[in-house]
C-alpha cells in the first residue's frame, strides 16, 4: 500500500516548481530534498493531476524539517491544526510527518527505476509503470518489480480472473477492490517466474521473454494513445532528478487529451487493444502450459490447483 499522508501535504505542481527554483535553504539543501511528484488512484485511471507532496520522511526532526522554509511553513499552517485534533498521540506529536510513510515500501523500491502500480479501487484492473521517484498515495497498490515479465503476468486475463474472484467490492459503482493479501499473495505465478525469483534469474527463459515482449507492446500502444506526440511534449522539471512531465502543445490539444484516460480506453476497448491483450494472454498461457483459448472456469480450476500445491 502506498503512502498515507494524514493531512494536506499535497500541493499543486506550479507551487512545487516555485519552491524548487528558490535558493538553497539555511542548511544548504534544496527543497528538492523534501518534494516529490505525487499520484493517487485517479491519476492512474484518469489524467495526471500534476500534484506534488511535501515529504519529510519518517525520521526527520521538527527542527531539521523547519530548515526547509517554504515547505515547512505550508505544513505548519495547514497540517498542524488538523493533527492537534487527532486522537493518536504519535500523529499529534510528529505532525510534520506523514502518518504512514511506508518505510517498507520505500526500502523495497530502493535501487529500482520504476515500479508497477494499480489503483486499489477501479472499474478495470489496470496496471501501469510509475517512476520510482514518484510518491504513491495509499489508494495505490505498489508492486516493487521493474521487469516487464511480472507486469505482463499481472495484466493477463488469468490474474484478472483471479482478482475478480477474490476481491471485495466498493462504492456506488460496486467497483472491485484489489487487496494484496488475498489476491497478489495468493496468486500462483507460472513456474520459476514468480516475484520471489530475481528477474535476472529468468531473463533468458523463452517464456519470460515472450511475456515481456507482449507486455512492452501493450504499454507502448497505450502510451502512444494516451499521450500522442502530436499533442504532447515532455519537459524537464526545474531541477534534475525528477521524471519528465507531459505538457499539451496547445489549448486544443489540452481539450482533446482530457478524454484520453485509461478508463475511457478500456470502456471503449478498440480492436488494437483487444489484440494486444490477446497476444499477452497467449504468451502467459503458454508459460503455464495452457491452451490460449482456455475457459475462465478452467483457469480458476488450474490456478486453485496450483495454489493448493503451494505454488
């Protein structure tokens, strides 16, 4: 599960960039040390909201946080009053820190350039790549893997069938909820392609190569549809160390892009998207040793058997 902030630590991108352009703070550090791009579930399923977050980590003292003048002022003005009404003493005492900064998640992401993310609640079970420098909200489930094989298995029909069978349901739309304990941790991956195996361990496995190739093709097609280069340019942030961001080339492009969301894409499900998923499913089915046209009922039967065997 992603970060639980516990207050209005999130800020607009324009303000974050203003703070990034400021001179170094009295401690000699740039505000970049405590600012991260931030995403929530709607950023994955809709268009990015261009939000950032102030993040003082889980060990920084109040005095050290105060040395980051503008970010600290923002948090003191907006978060401190709300935290003083919190019943948990630790939340009141360490009001400048997120309530659940997910140390374990950040440790798992250390050394990775990207991670796999999915919205906890969504109409469609969609997986996307996120830059490891982006802070995910608690409405996002993070899979600390950067290999396309894992991505492809998770985005296959077979994992989707498993997740829908084991999920809970939420909200007016009765959308499925992705629970990593009951879904991800119980899902039997193809033999020798599970997340407890380093990606380097199966890099030359023809099954893994086929899945990764199909997964990359799917992502490339989706990304091209979501952000056509004719409508979007990718620009650098004011300081180094952050991923590029997409900017509409003009107002007409901005209006056209507003409807280019993953939810809308999967609602429409054009033929090219269906074809890309079928190619991915065929590669994953082959990795399990199943026929490509295996029925949903047979998928569940096979997966339950693998789960029961300890896979």
